[in-house]
C-alpha cells in the first residue's frame, strides 16, 4: 500500500482521556480510532493486524478439528433463562435492548447457551461426537470501567471454541490438544516467551481451568510464576494444597503482573444438563454431552502485543502479525515523485509487491525526519530506505525496527528475506 | 470437508414460523440457523458462502481504490444528534441500550455519522482527497416485521463504502466507477441476468440515486423495467417527467417484483456540512467535502440467490459462491468405509483437495437415496458419484445440479474442471 493513499495520519498525542499505553500508541500510529471509552474502530493498519491474528488462530483451530460458524450478537433471552444467566444480578455486563414489540433481547457476551441450544438439533448419537465448533465473532460486554485501552473493551472480536465430547476421557484428550494449540498461537504472535499456562479454579466439574497469562506491568491480574517449570498459578489457587498437588515450591514463585490473553475451561455437563443435551451411546443409553470452552479476545491480544513490544519511539511488531513486512521509504530528490529516487522507489515497490512481499511504501513528499519518526511509530519490522545516496552506492539501507541494526544490502537481497 | 464431520444435518422441514422460501431452504440444508425472527446464525456451509460473497465484494471495492476498515456497532449518540438522526421519530429502526453509568448508546444501522466525524481527523487539504472507505461490518436494524427470511433481518453483514471527494466532477466520476463495480459484483455472484440498475429518488443533492434490483416474486419492491434498455425505475420516480428525461417510453415498461440487493447514493454535503468536514483547496480556500454512500447487504444477497437459484429439490448455487465446487458421493459397498469404494473415495477426495479443488465428501454410511436427496438440497454445482459400478467401468459419474446432465468421465477430467 502506498502511504499517500493510507488516509490515516500519525498523531503526536493520543486523546487526553486515553490513559493506556497500548491504545495511546495504536491511536497515534493510526491503527485504531477511539469512538468512546472502551469502544475502538479498526483503521486499515489495525484491521490488517487483526486479520493476521485471526488467520493464525483459524489455522490452529482448524488443525485440532475445529469447524467454524458464526452465531449472532442479538440474543433471545429464553436460552439464558434456562441456564440462569439472563439475570443481571448473576451476569453484570449484559447490554440489553428490546424489539419493537417489547420483547427483551440481549447482546451476546459469550455463546454457551445459544450454541448448546442449537446443538440439540444436531447431536443425537455417539456417531455425532466429538464436535468442536468455533467462531470469530463480536462480543459485547457492558464493562463498568474501561481504562485499559483495547485490553478491556465493550465490543471486541473473540475466538470462542466449544467442544462437545461423549466422555471425560475424550474431553481431556481434546483439552490437552486445545492447550497446545493455544501455546502455538501465543508463540506465533510473538508472546511465547512471556506467556504462562496459569492454573486457575475450575468450577464444579474440573479442579482447574487454565489461563494464558502474558507478563506485563500493564496487566490487571497477579500471577505467581515458577520460571523453571514455565507454569504459574493465579491468586485463586495460590495455596499450599494446590502448590503441593502441582509439585511447586512456594519459594520458587515470583509474583508478576499479567494480562489474561486466553483461557480454557472444562464445562462438564453444566450446560448439557441445563439444556438436556444428550446423545445415545452404542448401547442405546442416553448420556449427557461433556463440554469445554476455549476463548481468546483478539483486541486484547493486539493490545498486549502493543504493550510489550514497543519502545519510546513506537510499536515494534513481530513479523507474523505486522501489517506489512517492509516499510519502504523513498527520500525523494528535488524532482519529487517524478525524480530519480521517486521512479526507482516506485519500481522497487512494484517488484516487491509482485513477489508477494507486503510493503507499505512511503511515497509522500515530506521531510525525511517525519518519515523516519512515522516509521518508528508504525513499527513495521524492516525499514528500507532508498535515496540519492543509496542509489549512488547501488544498495538500499535497511534498519531492523527491533534491534536498530542498520545494513547496506543489494535490492535483490530483499526478495529472499 | 468430510460430510461425516460437518455437524449440521439436513432437515425435512423448516421451523413452522419460517414462511420465506430462502430461509426455509437455507435452514433445511444446514446453511443457517434461526435464532429468532429476523436473526439467523451462519452454520459452516452458510459461512463459506458468505465468505465467497465477501471476497468478491472486497476485490471489486479494492479495484476502485477502496480502503477497508471496521467501525464499531456501539454508537455514541453525539454524532447522531449532530445530524438529527438520533431521534426515534426520524429513524424508526434503532436498537438502543445504555452503559452502566446510564449513557444512552445505539447499535449502528449505518455509519455516515461516525465516519464523517472520524474523517475530520484525517482530511485537511485537497491532497487528502479523494478517499474511499469501506467495511464489511455487522449492522443492527430493529425491523418491526421480519418475514422475508434472510432478506430482511435485524442483524446482518453489510458492505458499506463511503466516498469523500473534493468536487462534484470527481464525485460523479467515482460514482460511475462504483456503479460498474456493483454491476460486476452482481454478475459474479450469478445475478447479472436479472438485476437491473434502477433509478430512484436522489434526495436534495442529486436528482437520482440508483438501486440494484433483482427480479423475483419474493421481492418486496415494485419496479418498472425497460427490457431493451436493461434499466428500470422504481415507484418513486415512475412519472412522465422522469421517463422523458431518461428517454424511456411508458409502454416499454413492465412491472416486476424485485429485491433491492444494493444501492448507491450521492450524499452531497449533507454530512460534511453537518460535521463541518472541509478541506483546504490549492488556493487556500476551505470547501465542504462531497460524499457518497454505497451499500450491499450480504445476507440479503445470499437470500436472493437462494430464492432465484433453487428448484423443488433444493438450492442450486452458482459456481462462484457455492460452498464447495464438487460434492463427491461414495456409494459404499458392504465393507463400508474400509471397503473398495470407501478407500477409492477417500483417495479421490484427497487428490482433489490437494489440487486446490473444494470438495464436500459424503463419506457417511447412509443409503444412496438419502445422499442424493441431501446433495440436491445442499446444491453444490457438480455431484460426482463413485460406486462399485463406476469403479468397474473405470469412470466416475457426474451430475450437473443445474441442468441435470449426467456424464461418465475419467477421474482425471475432474482435475481440470
């Protein structure tokens, strides 16, 4: 994409009411736009990052047998009354509204109820199991406080997968596969090093659930990390009994601030009992389906990455989710776009693009200092400069956004990066 | 995808309260699930169709310079008060709700207001124009009546593009390009033959707007078609003055029922005036930006295709948006999946898939009659049968879903379809 055609502009300052670093940087660099507290639109750069994250998540969910569908935001209250979660005293973050005829409806903050209800039409016998269903779908949560930028928002894209299995053994086998898929996702988006599988309380069916917690001072959670074992426990389960069961010594634990970027949860028969979701086994017996749920909030993930991969000059995207791979910058000569550098820059942009490399091409007629500052702020992994000077030397100058390393290389070396 | 792993099942009957043919067929075939009146979830088959439609639309919008972003559903009321459209007496299909602190918010039914408001941050000079912005985003409309299946729903994906240009001439040039892009879209999804550019009233800025109307008895609109000229007028503008201006003779017009599958509209300065969205021209003068809006509802498009491309046995998808290109059906022998046919079917499925052909493989151990009925209902363009009989002959049997034509061909002919 040519930067002259990218309508967003970088900003010196974020809106005054924006206190979170992640949102400040993402707004200043033109990735998101704040509509109101806790509600952010995705600008073209932000949408590209989200699409990359979504693709990684889809690949991992497909690889463990997930089937994608898309439920609705508008929620009939009946299934929620069945589970008891329609009540605002039980669930405190509903957005509710009404049809013209006065019927109350809600905006889905999760989808256990409607999906369990729906699966009653499709699950009849053991032959229909297991089934793993996921979606990338917009959730609405009426958060009382929304001060963590895109890490806690009122409207966000969530990947939620729900597993339906016939017995505890097959549930547990899938749960372990899902856990590994989550490890893969956080590794692929660049958070592997600082993201810990964290034991949390599990509800009535299972002793533990698992959170994926990314260590950052911007986190709202406290976790207790065993660095050697590469696992953690959250505050709920940080007690002698649990530590003993997990083989963790209290003295090995270090308290850290963290963000919950994912969680996986064994639901057991909570929803299948409520909705009478049963299957007929090979001996003709009706048995309740065992369920699990597995969630990742995509904006939160993007925000967490912005928090932990940034420096005083701006964002520092990992290659896998950067909106572009190369930020090509032409330092135009006196003739502007029609000059020697402009023509060569345009040609290089075209060549790279034709080779399938994603390039943001700064073809604007503005000062070099402004181009470099914008490039640092936007945070694409590799900056490539073409100028009268580099052309005289027959090279281009690259700068690694993360390490700052500057290199002079032949243009054609870019093609095999 | 293997049909044994597609969790949806075909149904003999649609829900009793479902009166529209499009929704009846889409529900029975497992493309959608009715959550409540006017609210439908997309099952895996339906999501695949929607993704294909979305890809075609994105390609056409990108080709005319559209930049994709994603606005939010939750709407701050302030911009809507600026335009006067927050009032329920002016806009009768708002869904409204409130934040925990009591602040009223709405669910976006369109996005002129927030986008015009947002563009004030980015449009300053003539150098920032033109800019064409689009999104594929979920709209919410509190329809009093929702009886046309997926053709009029309370929650749906919409492609909305907004153009920002510096003068009327550049607006009109883009408007014509957008019109052609719309023609391309309806052609590519298979509705070209029966979709008419239809003159409609244009508001205060422009004499006409244009609807894209697809002729079908299921339509809620009446249009008046000049078959020779391949254009139409809607009821609003079907009067002597307009017909004269368009060079249409009254006696050439035929009244037809139709569905509005798209519309394009010159907004002029209605929103730029309201929001004081100006740019500085090359002489330093501040001028209002000229706007246009261009919409397509994706569920309505899918529903219209289901209405007009179906027969008594089910859906008949055009190739470009069918969820799969081939419905491969194995008529298993006595040994079931492990038998000769099952093994050969599995191998053919793998080969086709590896060649990038999208195949739904009916590997289920059910009666041939059930497989054929399901295949007709699901409506994939080409059915391919492999059985003991076809294997003995060294061929596969294909059936064109649309024409019914049956052919015996060598397996390898499938690879070059």
